[in-house]
């Protein structure tokens, strides 16, 4: 503190010359000794050799225009196969002349994902984006949507309930009245519907021809399974993680039991259970769509994994944070939503996105139960006898598409970490 | 000093502990604690580490649960009823050794959180209260920063302001200066002394004997889960009666 040296007058020293610039960097990192220098040269030679071979195959001698597999043979990569089959790979057995529908469904979903990646959207806008986006996506895919009365009543009940529990403190009297009205309408309506007073009435929105889920395929299937799988698995996982730390033995036991059970079996066995076993237990006459069953299996499976990731975040918080929130008189939901989760989720962004990426790829396991996701349609493209013998090209193409998605998620995780910790950096 | 200003025997009790006992497993951490705190009284609790002094004040707002005996805060007897506990916590502010500010919220949001969510104060009003309290602890210019950007002393002053935002009737301090660098202790103690002079009921676990001399009405010495001795500060420091108190005072006064 009492240092008398005039610090401000000192000239800042330039860093040592050999550590700056490209040359300096190369000398320091690649050629710091004879051994390192030789290793560097050998590795560069190897990379150049592999790359030149690959470019020769994939570009210079590749065939882009052949009309049958036979014309392709002998040269380099047969990209003509992708050209011929890309619509099947992307959209599967969806009626050919209707391919614009899955195309726009994919675009809608991508727009939805990109929009919700922006932090400024993390409020009521998110609900609007997902409500509207999901509606458009499924309207395009199905072509027709029938909204039964009971679903509308159920949404009213749940919406009013959520509004009451989350906004009970901040809502104005009229807003609170609206929530009560929603709950009342939903509850009374559902009871009347179940008793049979209200008819099985539904709103039909049917601008396009109906396409059932068994015809869906390709990228939209992968995107729907992964996106909605994770969107539902995330809150479910949060609840499981909170439940696992609960003081109530019953809730804790149920959550631990569920998580351990799900983690103890492979996803494939769960999918097979959902597709083969489940229908046996249902009363005859009722069927649940196979696609929906696979979707639920993915949600349950991902939920258990996400729960464990989030539990790690919850446990990383110092006890003092819980105590401070308690001491202020916050109740459990307030403490959890305002203090604990915002911090816990920040901590677990890297492992959470890691889990997301894993699940995005794991959705390809649905091919086991005959759902045509992106990898499965790529696989099917190889079956055509006219184009037999070019698996490399097709799988490389599929890998490329998967890579784009997974790499984007990975970069987004990095951005999110930076963005959320902006304020708290010193 | 502060004690002579008023006759405490005529004032109502705001905290009463009757035969309070607590165990951690086999370890008897609080044994038969009886304590009466009058409104406006300032009590300093000291004692060697592990003597149960932190546990004692943490029982008052139910951060710890006692197993036997009664704790009555503002006429409400502590029980397992959540509403009951939350009601008491609204009246009792607490300051921790490790500050425990919420790192993901700005200083202002740290202060307004409980008034808005627990007391349902309108946001604007809560912010006005928060700013006036930040001014009182002399750091209004830090309102929009995050806790991680403040020094320890500043963070602890924010923590005091945060507790005061709820307009508590009682303040509990759990070793508020123990985690601070020496040069920051004074700025926190000054705020606490000011608060004491304004008439707040305070229970402080601290080893700052200068603070005890300046504001305490009573100093309580605890050892092995018992209240060994209690007295007015003058008398407590000048003529400790119990051997354990003498030994303890010898040790900590020696270090200062």
C-alpha cells in the first residue's frame, strides 16, 4: 500500500520475440527439439497423403451425374447416388409429391430451435414459439389435426393450475380470476365429459391430406424424436432430480427406483418393450401409435439420464445457498425456481449438452422397431439393386448431416456457458 | 453503555428458549439452554469452536431443528409446521459467516428478491427500500454489480442490507466477520454498531470483543453446549467468574 515507486511511469515491456507470431508459435509448439521437429514433419506428410487421397476420391474422380450404379463403378465417389436418393434419405416414404410438407416442417423446427437458443426469448415468448412452431410442424406432417374437447379442457385445467402456482404472488386480481376460471372450466368440463354429459366433440383442422406416422421418415423423424424427446425429458428430469433429493421417503424412493431401473436397461430393450410388449397389456381395441410409443420411450430414457446430470448440479451448490433462501422465508417452490435451479443448471450445461448430443444420435436406435429415422432411410437407400455397392458415400453423407447438428449443439453449449456467466465473471 | 440507556426488565421478551436440547447423533450439542431476549436487546454469544453457539442461533430460525424444549419467537412457538416456520423467518433476519449472497443475481436483485416474493411488495417499492438500505451500508453504487465483483467486506454489508430489506424485528449474526480479511472487519462492524444504536434486537455470535463492549447489553459464554456464564460486558470482561470463561478470555484477548 505504501509502495513509493511510481508504477505509472514504468514502460510496459514487450513480450519475448520468439513467442509471438506464426513463426514464433510454430517454433515453440512444433519444432522445440529435434524429436518434435521430426514428429511434426512425419505427421504433416501423413495428413497431406491422406487428404490428397480423400480429395482424389471424393472430388476429382467422383461421379456426380451417373444415372445408374453401373455407370459409377471404377471411378471415385459415387455422389450421383446421393443425388438420386436424397429425397428418400431426407423424407422417407412420405408421399413423393407432398415432400414440401416435411421440408417445411424441418424448416419450422429449425427456426424454432434457433429462436429459442437466443436468451432474450427465454420468457413467455418461448411458449408462443413452441406452441405455434409445434402446431405448424405437426399440421404439416399429419396434414390434419383433430383437437378433442377433452384435450382442450385438460389444457385449460393445466394452464390455469400452472398460472396459479407460478404467478400467485405477482398476478393482479383479474389475472388470478382468469386462472381460477380456467381451472374451473377445465375441471368441471372434464368431469362432465367423463360422465358422458358432454359429447365427444372435436375441432378438425384439415387443410391437407392425412399422412399417418408409419409413412413418416428421414430427417423430420429424427428431429421430432430428438427435439420433443428432450423438450419433455428436460422438465421431467428436473422433477426427478429434485424428487431424488426430497426429504419425503416415498417421493425419493419412487424417483431413485425409476432412475435406477431406466439406467439399468439399454434403450433398445425399452424401445422393444414399448413396441412389442406394451400393446399386449392394453385392452383390446385400443392402440397407441408406434411413433408415439417410441417417443415416450425416448422421453423416459432421456429423463433418467438428465435427472442424474442435474442432480450433480444441485449437489455442487454450497449449503449456504439453501440456508440463505430458507432464512429469508422463501418457500420450497420459490427457493427452487429462483435460487437453486438457475445456479444448478448453469453448472451442468456442458454435461447436459453432452447428454443431449448423445440422445440426438441414440434416436437412430428406433430403426430396431421399424421407424424410419434419418439413418434408417439412408440405410434403405442402399437396398436398391440398381445402386448396390456404395455404402461409403451414403454413410459419409449421413455422418455429415449428423455432424452438423451435433457440432452446432456443442458450439451452442460453449456460447451459453459464456453468456450465462458473463455477469458473474470478475 | 447501551445497557444503561433503558431498563430492560420492563420490556417484553421477543425470544424465549426454555430447556432447549439438541443432539447430533450421540453428540449433545445444546444442553438445557434457557434464554430470554428482550425487545431491543443486543446479545453477544462467544465461546470456543464446537461449543454450540452457531447451532443455538440457527435453532431460532429453524435452520437447525431442536429436539427437546421450547423456542418461542414473537409469541409463536416453533414447530414442524411449515407456515409457522416461514412466519418466523419473515420476522428474523440472518447474516452468515460466508455471506451466502446469490451469485447469479445482481446486488439489487439479491435485496429485492425476498420482499417481492415473500412479502409481495411491489417491485418499484422494493427497489426503493433496497437502494435506501444500500445507501445505509454505504455501497449504493454497487447495486447493479454481481456479488462476485465485490470485496468480502462489501459482500457482507450487502448481506446485512439484504436481511434488513425484510424489515425484520430480530437480526441473527453468525460470525459475520470471521471470513473477512482483517482490513474489512471494521467496515462491517461499523454497520452492525449503527444498527444496534437504532434499537434492533440482535443476537451475534462473534469473537469481536470490541464490538461486544461497544453495543452488547449482555455477553453469553458457551462451552460444550451449555451457557456457562452471562453478564453485562463490563462485568463479563473485568470479572469472569467461571474458570472456563477465564481460560477462553485469556486465549482470545491474548490474540488481539
